C-alpha cells in the first residue's frame, strides 16, 4: 500500500476536530496527494516534498526545523532505548516471541490475538497508562490514534488488520507499534514539567490541528511525533526480522532503516552538516522514496 493512501488511515485526530479521511480539508480536492494551498500563501504547496513555509509556522513541531536540533539528538538515542526495551520484554516471553516471528503466516483471526498480546507488552515496556485499544475489522481505516491534548485520557488506538492483510501482512503489527507509541508521546506532552521531547511532542500534536489545511506528505511525516513513532516501529521491525521486511510506505526515509541498520536519511547528520537549506537537502534525498512509491 502506498503511503499516500495509508495517510487516509494514519492522521491523528483531536476529539473535537473534523477532517476528511486523508487529513486534508474538503477544499483541497479529491486527489491523492491533496492539492492544498496554504492560507496566506499565493503559490501552491508541493504535494510531496517538505515545505519550509508551512513548517516555519510551528518550528518546534517539525523535525527539520532548527528549533528541533536538540530534540533530534535526544530522540535518535531514545528510539534505540525504547525499541530495545520492547525487544527485551519480548525476549522474556518466549511464547509471544514465537508468535511474533511467525506473524506474517497467521490467519487474520490469529493476528488479532497476537496484536492484543503485543499491545499489552508494549504498554508495559513503555511504562505508560494504557490507551484504549479497539481492533475492529469493520473500521474504515487501517490505523488511527484519537486523542485530546487537554483531557486526562491517554488516547484510543484503532487498528483494522483486515485493511492491509492481503497486501502486506506485516503492516498491522507495525501500525500497532506506531500508534501505541503515540500514547507514550501524549503522556510526555501532557506533563506540565515537560522534557524537551515532551515540549516538541506537544507542539507537534497541536500543529496537526492548527495546520491541517497545509500538511502534505513529507510535512505530516516530519512532524516530530510522526517521525519518532515511525522510527520506533521501524526499528523494532528491523531488529525482529533482521531487515527482511523493508516497508517503504512506513514514514519518510528519515524514519526507515536500510539493510545495514542505518537510517536511510539521517536527520542528525543533516542538522549538523553545513548547508544553506536543510529542506532542500532533505527533499533531494527524498526523491528516491518518491520514485519507489511511484508518486
């Protein structure tokens, strides 16, 4: 499934906001990617590549902004810590570990059972209040994280493994890891004595509502909460299966790992390499992913 289609199912929603299935407003049209115009900007936004004009409106929310340099340094290390913690918990549960290793061979019904077990283990490994989990094969999206930044809940994770079962049986596992990680981000974002990560996650969650008219493919996926959640899930999938599953539709290349276990686009390197424009550097590197996705 191409990521631009998956975005119909991945956009995080506020309990009080209404958006079309792809996350773009109706005036952007029915094309995928949507053809949006930024309010106050006379030229059309690029539908795939990162738009500096959009990201500068909420700089703390986006992984490419100068304001996120320290966040990227911290997060790059924390992803490995959190991912390794999950793997450590899984290694201690040999029965579940065996099921996860055979996940792509399971029936849909058996995958659902495994997803519930993985969810419980992931919540434990993250040390968070469990979000509500809804696994529904009639749900309209493949995955969704519903939340309200202002209330005291920890969100709701929606998963429909049937949506992606025929095309890629590993997708639902990756999406569960991704969406549940949003709950950990939300916990940090709501912490009043917030960390650097928490402040940037909060900015990203808020920007998703504020900038709905403007977020395209790369802009959405370089929001700090999306960048981090995809990186976390992709790292776990890479380590579990030794790079066997290269799901190029799971986040931008900045959140994906190559066969050697290196990030396909290293944002830390981009941030700390002398350049006139990190957005241009990032977009140049993203041309390969755009081509592979057939966009």
